[in-house]
C-alpha cells in the first residue's frame, strides 16, 4: 500500500491544478493561463514528495530554478493531455479519484506526524488545508484522465514472436542473476558530487569513510545499496555499475536527473537465463516499452497542436 501511495505522489507531480489566487502568468496554452499559484502548489507537493522519498528539497540556486522549469513543462504537458483525453470522449469515476486523494492524504499526515503538524506545514507555505485538499482531488481526477488516455492509445498494440526473441538478444544483460554490491553518493547538483569525488581522491578516503563524512552534507544522499541486478536501475546507471570492477570507484555520472559516484565492493557474475525460461517476462517488457514509445510519440504530436508560450 505504501509503495502505491508513493508512486501516486510521483505521478501526480505531472498534473495541473485548478483555480489560483496569484494571477501572475507563468505560461499560456492557447487561451488557457497557468498562473504562479499553480506552480507554487506544485512546489509544495514536490517538497512533500522529496520528503517521502528521503531527498533534500532545493531551497534556491540553479537547482531550484531547474526544478521550477521542469514543473512548468509538466504543467503544460498535463494540461494538454487532459484536454486531449476529454476531446477523445474519455470519462472518469470521481470515486476512484477520491480514493487516490484520500490515500495520499493519509500518507502525508503520517509523514508529518499528524493533522496538526501537516496543517502547520501548509500554513508555513501559505496554503489553506481545505483548498489544498481540493487541489489534490483535482490532480487525482487528472491522473485518471491521463491513465485512461494511455490505455486508449496503446490498447491495440501487440508484439510478435520474432520481435520478442530479438528483444531478448538485444537486452540479454537484463535477463540474468548477475549481481554487484555497491555504495552510492548522490546529489542533484553536479558540482557538489564532483567536489566530493575530488575530496575522496585528495584525502585518500575509503568509500565507507566517504559515506560517513558526507552523510550530513546538505543535498547529498549516501547509502550502501547492497546487492543490485542489472535490471534494478535505469540502464545508464546499470552500465556504470556493471562496468566498474570490485574495489573500484566510478567517476561522476548522471542518471535520471541526479549525479552519482558508486563503489563496487562485491560481485557474483552468472550466465544469462535461457530464453525459454524468461520468454513471458521478455514479452511483457517489450510490450510495455513499445506502448510507452507509441504514447510518447502521440504526446509529441498532440503538443504541436497547441500554442504554448512560456513567460
């Protein structure tokens, strides 16, 4: 349940909000204006999401500016997708959106240690609790529209036996039980991670010593991730992990918008699993990738039909 709630928090970061009191326009889509208050609420929700997932929320600087740009782009994309979904005749059930919203609120209240502390947090962000709860409901509704649009666009897509076999050959690294044991230092700011890398080299620190030295540094996450498989992470991250030898530290690299240094302290390399044993999983993976690409292409095509102007 908790995992589903966290996933929902991440998903609704892609949505847009309703009415706003601050009328400063940050972007326009045709004749629709997205105002500063909508962005502010997105930032509040993003801060909650960061806290749920154990990350430090950027309070300023270039990292904060980059985050605001990303959120504005997501606001635009979400508005377009919801508009397209409605034009496609897609309808939603409000009770499903209510259930999602209420589940999220339960998670947030537990995170902040009760209703009172959660209300205090919102007050400190100039957000009224009732208004913010309605905002979350609006996001949940829009999430339903977008999910149903994805289903409609991709429901007729299929893959054949030859495509499945070829996909296995091209992605064989994903289908084995080879593993590495790693430690990781991560931050959103590249310069921060590069400075840590330089300090490790300069002081000749062991990576375990580095984890302790930098664990309290603002904006930095340090962890012993233990055993990981090639399929455990995003492809670029896994490529670095599995190309780094035991006892070695990687250089600074980017993966999914964050910068990392990893250290490999153990491994167990095995042969890939025979195709016949993983064929069902391969088919599922290929089908999802094919659907996601088709949906991405669809979104890009739809975005061209809207007059989008960033202020």
